[in-house]
């Protein structure tokens, strides 16, 4: 059985005794395989955070099922295994840090799993090194920047050796430097083989993924790769997803007769490609 | 209203081991009705400057003048004067506290000692100014609103005091693209219709470039660069020295210029940029 | 630069003295034992001996004396109050001074002095404990010390976890309070001017947002803790080990010896 997360016909309904049921998610079917980089894109209220919480059983589907490596999230006996397999990083950097100093927070998850102290120490040091925060080991969290705090959160999840990491809008409360730090770390982790599910409303981040799911009012409006989404003008306008300026520029230049390749994920690529093309003419 | 900062210096924790000079001899003028951007890396002194301008903090040395009146004068009734400079903090929705939207917006006017009719009038007007239909929102609990709506209510709360200057700090922080667009449109309209002076603090250079006439760049508590938007956003190196980057399109243009292309840098419209790049590209072939 | 940089947590002063390096459980038990012993000391010389011990220990810890004395500031009023009440309302002994219905007797004066002195010593012992032990070490130590109570269904670990989280969030909440206060002052809230009643009204505008935010934090933090498999104290291990060393044993015996010496002094001494 290939390791993967499978969502089959998943719907989620918030319990509301007074009114008629409000579906936050409707009939979603989706797979996340090992090593994937999936981005879940959508405006606020589209259901993306709800979807994120289904991956690690923080929420259970009202209809349909969620299977993580063959384990059904409804199975309470497997809850802790599932949550070790699927790590989660949240939007607010402060509200996920429990420890009074960085290394204590990273150890938190491992302590919960009852892992022997010597191994905890080894894994904490390893995780801090991987994420590049070893120099902050003894710092209290309130002395860290937003980007650093998010990296601490990522290290804390990484220490638990997950196969999948779900990140729920990890950069939306950060300044540009913090955003870059965190995205770089995420890409490095993906490079090491961990499957990444990045939930965001920023198109620039979506361009980094290999697959995109666009949610609109709880329904899947698009599932494909970023290059395809760039072409879907009507859909994007509907979901208020403007093209990042660099990509829009590339589009216009293509219309103006410059033979740029169909998809460029970063501004640097645009400049490089333009220069290369000019040299060759 | 004209705001002037004269040789402002602010030191946190003077005499203590963690003493920090957050602002060092900063002098600035903001004319009535201007739309100015205030940028700089984290720790450059932006929030300190902004809190000095509205009288929350008293400078260690230097003066702040509102239409020539010294805000820092010990004898001046500072609290009323400072209310003419409205400051919208980052994530302002976290300061909502009243039972209804109307009550929360009324907080400011009531503190000003206005009559009940005047307060009610200001609440209605402020809701309209931020684009929230009074009939729909007046009686709702602020805690049941969406993030973007809460933020608009918080801004309305400041507008209800009818400030002559509006300072907004990272006003689009944490909002999705639509929310960002809505709020920026509102602010643009406010600037145009009410003729308030707007000072916008932001980390988003694209946002700043699209809205402001003038940019002030702070670094290490000092003014690093200031001038008209297209002047400031024309030289990548000097901006890097100030700790900030160019907006996206100018950045691309600047990279091409470095590779030998002949292009202007401070172009902010993507179509214009495309036209110029295509022209330069095809000229090279011919 | 914010409120949390200015307000220090508790009275802990970092250092590397023997006292700092002792296990927090040892320090806590020693402080408790000395506190109890204090109630058996009834003569001035006994108190003086106690005071001498305290001063010696403080010197050994490398912490300037003024920090120890600073710990008295919050309760200075209480000490004074105790003294005055005892002096004025005691019925024992002969009258020294009289002024209308206010009477001061000699026995009463002695008693006032004793009680104030004892109160002072009590506070100094606890101050000393918090000066050489960081809040998190103390919480951790108490967690381990009292963990046997879970047999009686007392949720020791959970209480310790709550305290740890509270300690972790104090600087964060202080910063948030600072921001909210500034935001409301910017709306003209009478927080820094006017009489007490006006100021209280203004505080509603600070307390409510703070509470709302605190509850939201708690909710988000709980989700994050669950996502990392938190399920209470059952089966939990700790990265940090807390091991008793020989120094702890010697320190404990030393504390015991000093305490007994103080008692002996008490019985043998005259006044």
C-alpha cells in the first residue's frame, strides 16, 4: 500500500442547532502522496482551514472519510499515530509555542509521545539544526521575530518525524523577511522528502507548489498545477486570485511577441529568461 | 492639518542596561492632504515615530507641531490635541470591546464629550465612510463579524473622532487579497473625499507604490531616504542600504538594467512595463 | 521594546553560585523547613541568628543584598500595620505611654517587634528562594516533588503545565496589554488622566479585548498541543532531567543543622 492521505467524498458541516446546516466543505475527493507539494488556495471563508484540520483528525468529516496511510481518522485508537504522521503548523506564531524556551517547546511533542529523554535531546538538536535555529535554543519565545517563531513551530513538528506537514497560512501574519524565511524552510523540508500541504491565500506561494487545489465556498473549483491556473482567467477573477505582478508581466510580454516559456514561478526566472532570449537573438 | 516633527529623539529605558535610541534627530513635515508612505525594516523606528506624532509618547528631545501648536508643551491640553491625529494600530480589530458596533464606534466621540445627537451622527457617518451599511451593522456584536469587517469597524471608530491626520500601520496585515483591496480602496476614497492627511506605514512596497505621493524611509532611527515615490523607488542599491527592496515591477526592471538593458526603473504599472520591455527587446533584434 | 522588557518576571536573578545550582526541590524543602522552624523561635537572639544565616546565604549566592531587601517592599505596609496593631492593642505588661485612649505597654511593644521581625524573616526566606530559583525551575521542581499526589487523583502535572503556560505567556500578554492600552488612549479613553472612576470606566475597554484575546489564544494553543499529541500527564517523559547531587544532600543537611542550631540558641539564650 503506497503511503498517502486520501479524502473520499468529504463534507464538513459546522454543528448549528438553530439554523439549517452550513456546509463548510462539500464532497471533496483528494489525494496527497508521499513527497507531494500541494497548495490549498482560497479566500477567507472558503473552508481551507477546515480542510487542513481534517488531515490530522483535529476535525472529523461529517460525510465521507479521511485515510492517512490506510488509517481512518475516525479511529480513536490510532489518533496519536495519525498525528505523529501528519504534523501541523498554525497561522499564529505565538499561539502554538508552549515552552518557556525554544528547545523546551521543540521537545514538547516528543515528551507527549513518551520518548526516552536521551533520544528527545538528540532529536531536538537535530530538528533545530535542520531548521537553522540552534543558536536560539535557550531563548524565550517573546524575544523572537514572527519568522523565527514559525521556524520553531516547524522544528517542533519536524522532531516528531512526520511524513506529511500541513501548514495553515503560516506566513499571513509575518513581514516579508519572515515570509521568505519560512517559505525557504518549507521548500528545504520538501526537498528532504516530506510531503507538504500549504494552505494560503497568496498566489506567490501557490506558484511554489507542484499541485494546486482552489477552494471556493467549500467546493473544489480547480485541481491542477500552477501553470494551468495561470491560464484560468475567469476562475481566478471569481476567486479573487490576482496573478502575482511578475507572472502577469510575463503573460503580457508573451502576448507582445516575446517567446517566454509558459510558466515561470519567480521574478528572477523572468529576468534570467529575458536576458537569455535577448542574447540569442 | 500640517504635522511637523522637529529634531525628534526618543530613547527607551534611559539609563537602564537595555537603553535603546529608537529615533535619532528626525525632522519631517507632512502637509495638509498629503498621502505619505512610511517604510523601513523592522526596528527602524516607524512605530515610535508614529506614536510620537499622535502624542502617545513624549519625545526625549525635540518637538511635534500640529498646525504650529507644540504638542509636547507641558502646559498644552495634550489629550485633546492628540485626538486630531488618528492612529490605527496593526490588527486594530483586537481592540474592539463593546456590545454592539455602534457602541464601539461611539467610544471615541463620547470620550471627546460630544452630545448624544452628535455621537449618533458620527457613528452613522463613520460606518458609511468605511462602506458598512449602518442598518445592517449598527446593532451587531463586533465579535460575530468577519476579520475584514471587524477591521473596518475599528477604523470607523477612529474616523468617528474626525481626525485631520490618519496614520495607518500595516492596515492590510493578515487580510486575504480581496480584503486587502477593499481596505485600500476605502482609504484611497477617504483621502480623496475627506481631504485628510494619510500616513501609511507598510512593509508592502507594491502597496505603497500604488497609493502614496511621497515616501519616507527610516533606518536605525534616522531618515535614510525621502522624496517623491518615483524618485525613491528608482535606485535599488541605495534602498538596499536602507534595508528595503523595490516594488516587484521596478525590481524586475532594475535587474534588466543591470544586465545592460536601457529602461527606466520607477514604473509601477505592469502594462506600461510590458510595453517598454517589449520595445527594448524588439529594438535589440532590429 | 515593550512593557515586557521592563517588567521582570518574579525576582529571579540569574547566577552561577552553589545556591543557584542546587536542585529546586532541595531549595523549596529547605525554605519550607526553615519557615516552619521560624515559628518555634521565640527569642530575639534566635531571630538574630536566623537573620545572620540568611545574610550569609545571600552573600554566598552572589546576589547583592539590596535585591533581598527589595523583596520587602510590597509588604512593608503589612509589616508596619502588624507592628502598630500589636503595639496599640496588646493587653499585657505595664503602660509606658498613654495618649487619650491609645495605650502602649512594654510587653506589647516587645510583641509588636517580634511579630514584625518574624514576618520580615518569613518574607526574606521566600524572597531568597525566588531570587536563586527561576520560575520555570520552581514549577518543574514542584511538579516532580508533588507528583506522588496523583495517586490521590490530584492533577499535579496538569497544574504544573498550566503554570508553565502562564509563565510562558506573561510577557506576551503584557505586550498585548500595552498595545491595547495605547490604542484606547488614542481613542481618548481616560486611562492616564482623570479621577479613579473615570479611569475604571476606561479599563473595561482594556479588560474585555484582553479576555477575548486570551480565550482565543487558549483555544488555538489547545489545538496546537493536541496536534502534537498532548493528552495530559499520563505516560509523559521529560527532556530535562532533574537529578539530586551530593551537593543537594550536603545543602539539605546544612540547612537542617542551621535550623536546629537556631532552635538550640533559642532554648539556651536568655532574652
